[in-house]
């Protein structure tokens, strides 16, 4: 009998079991963060859809991870992505997106959230460093005031202008279907 690995609850993987244990429920993240804080670890938080993972995402996440000891990635759920990107998105479902970003060595934990913004998750985590793309003005970064009020800082990261999920989707449409 042949089984699809992606439809099983327990996915077989290499001896590096850490990757598969990275996705946490919203309800479990606070206790984990408290433990890290007791160990004086610097908590870095960022969020996004990460619909079609590309080099820009990897560069961004590696940079974010370098700003502290623990990188927590808030991943917009399918419901959340639809609210902010429209009915045609996400292209890749939340379970598969979580699996892909969890496989990145720079990401320590992934937390799915349903809200259109990560405000509640940021308040639950209370990161030391909040990372967003430089396309966001600092005064418009959700959770920025909360993080600063609690002694943290905001880091804005330059994004690669030539690569984005939207541009990849448009390119695929143009190449394969003659659409822009």
C-alpha cells in the first residue's frame, strides 16, 4: 500500500526531527517564550504569508534570525491570506506553507494565525525585536508601539524589488497562459 506523506498526521523525515516540531498552536507559544526569556534569549518575531517561498523570503528570514537567538515566524492562515490578498490566494495551503518554512534552519518556530494582522500574536509573544520589510513605514507596523513600549525595537529590512510572490504568479501566468 502506498501512502501520501503529506496526508499523514506524522510525516516521516530525516534524523533532524527538530524541523517537524517547529509549528506551534497560538495557545502554546506564550509558555515557550517565557522559557526563552528566563534563559535571557533574544526573541525575534516576523510574520507573513510566505505563499510561494522564494529567495527574497529566505534572505529576509536569514537576516531576521541573525538579529537574535530565537526566530518566531507568524504565518498567516489561509483565512487570513484571503482577507488581505483576495480570494485567489493563497496559492499554497497553510499546512504546506508551514511545512516549507519550518524546514528552514533559520526559523525556530512557526505559529499560524487567523487574524488579518499579527497584533494579538505580537502581544502574546512580546518580542525583543520585531522585523518587517522596509516597505512598511515604522509608524504603520502593527505591534510596533507595543514592542517599543515593552523595551523592544523594530528592524526594517530592505526587500529585493525584483522578486515577490505576486511577480512570480504574474510571470507564470504570462509564460504559460499568456496572461499578465
